[in-house]
């Protein structure tokens, strides 16, 4: 019976072009490497998860803009045009159901004290930005660093990178993550 066992079959089934996937792999690799570098200096325990710095803010902004790029891809693919000139979370939250985003879980294997991550859990159209705490933190620290710098925490960085892992798996299948 037909299946999606080999990479080529998965790519064909998902309609993925190899250059597109390589570019996405590079972007994800960069995010993971930056997170890994932060974890050399900050232990992700109860105290460390609340740590923030210019480096955590930088990663949070980078990870969330990459997510917006992925979300925009699906909005465009669906033929949706933004109501306000640019897509925002009022638009992006509509992807939760069709992409099964709340069902994905990511574990930070080397750090078993970090709970299983469900980065899209609780994302709701009733409060599309605040219902994603790590995205809300990104939005606040991006627009008003002096007031919200403390929201660029390691915990929010981990969640935003995990959200990118989820979006990569949605778009290209989870098999290529193992490679």
C-alpha cells in the first residue's frame, strides 16, 4: 500500500520543493543553535527559566518573526488576504484547527526538568495574542523594550523555538527533523 516512508515520498505528498525545505532547515538550525548557546550559560531550572537578557530578546524576536513567516505561508496558500493590510494573530489563530497545532508536543531531551512543551496549547481566537504567552512577550518586548524587557525570558525563547519545530514538522513532516 502507498505510504510516506521515504523522504522523497513525504516531500512529494506535501508538495515541498527541496530548496524551500533546505532554507527552512537552515532557519530552524540557526534558532536551535542560538538556543543551545543560551543553554550553555543559563540552566533551564525554575530560576533560569525566568532569566532575560539582550540575547534572549534577540532569539525571541528572531524565532517569532520566523513563525510569522511560516504562518503567512499557510494564509497565502489558503488564499486568505489580511483584513487590515498585514496579517496578525487575529488571522493566524485560524490555523490552529486546520494544522492541528494544539496537538503537537516537543520535549527538550537533555533537560528533563523542562516540562513537555505544547507551544500552541490554549491559543484562542477570543484573545489571539495574549493566549500565546511567549508570542505576547515577543510582541511586548519588540514594541516597548524599556517597559517589557523582562518578558524576553529563557522560558519564552524555549517555547518560541519549540513552536518553530512544530511548524517545521507541519510543513515538511517530522521525519526530516531526525536527520
